[in-house]
């Protein structure tokens, strides 16, 4: 599926620091905007950008971090050419006079806009589906009964609804490897807790408004905790360290407490 047409203008790009550019891909959380975000990431993966450090997708934007010194060093070295223009990224050319006057941000902005305007021909990467086992309720999911009561459901009905969905990883944030998952049924969408907990254990599956997510580390948190997975989401010794990445699909499957501890034992 190709990315829908979108009006890419200079206003869609803005500096967030001397070494960062944010590319706005929309103004709402939706599958269409997510598709655009993923296509921008795919485009950037295939571009040569001098000094590029990192590309970070979010709900409706992509942030690009770069080293302005390395960028300008590359530009300066290319100005030594006898050519009347310089080329960056294989497709963007500027006059030598313009090049000597441009700031790093202006350089990258003018490099990116032509590529963004041709983005409808960029196909995003294929996604994968990751199944996450979850032990619901009890000490692992102390808010399961509350979520059920809010919606006049039984805890088993909440579990059935939660495990019936397929969820899109819109972005990672808050803590390393924390996935913000879209696609939660409105039947169990529940506001965050009025008072956050000081500690939510790693692996806890929660509901926060119209999203669900998984705490990869033990941290404070205000989401409604409905279960816990024995799967480690953040693995600092692996590359990449996060089990999930933006664009993945997630499904949950219920397991018993015995299966939870069996899995924990298998990991040790």
C-alpha cells in the first residue's frame, strides 16, 4: 500500500534544537497518519544524510537528530569541487553560493522537502505481529476488576475483549521499550488513575484512556494495571534492545499464573 498524497511544505518541518528537525505528518492519531510516519522513516532509511544520528517516529511526526558540525564539514569539503553545484543525498543540488550561506537546518530542510514531496512512491516496510502472553488479574492486574466495573462487564469479559484485538505500535516512549498501542476497544477504554502508583512492575499490561501498553521496566505509572507478561520488552544487551518497534502489530493471549512462572523459570 502506498502513502496517500499529502501536502509537504516548509511549514511541515521545524527545528527543535540546533541538532534536531521535526517533520509533522498530521495532526491526529490514525492509521493513515501512522502510515505516513512509517513511510517518512523508510525514506530516511534510504537517504544519505551527512551527520545523521537517529530517526525517531512518534504518533504524528518524525524527529531527525543530526550532528551539525559533521553536516557542515561534509558541505565544506564538497565546496572544494570545481563544480558549480554540490550534491547531497544523490538528488538534491544547490549552488555554491547558496551552500556557503546556508545554516545546517536550512540545508537539511531543503534536502528533505523534495524527497517528502515524492513520498507517495515510497512503500513502507513490512510489519510483523508479535504475540504477548499475559497473566490477567490478581496481584499482576490489580485494576482488572475496576475496569470491569466501570463498563458493567465481568473481569473475564474484559480479558476476552482485550485479547480479541490486534494493536498497532504507534511509538515507543516514556520508558525504554514502552509501546503505545492503538486499537483498544471502546468497550474497555478507561481513564488513567487519578493517583499514579509509585511503582509498576516490569511487564505490567495497562490501559490508559483509548490505548493499551506494557511497562518494560519497573517505574511509577498511572495506567490501569490489568495483567502482566513474563516476556522482557527491554533487553539492553540485545541489538535492537527493544522487543517491539513502531509499526509492529501486537496480540495478547491469556496464560495462567502457573504458565507465567514456568516461563519465568525457563528464562533463568
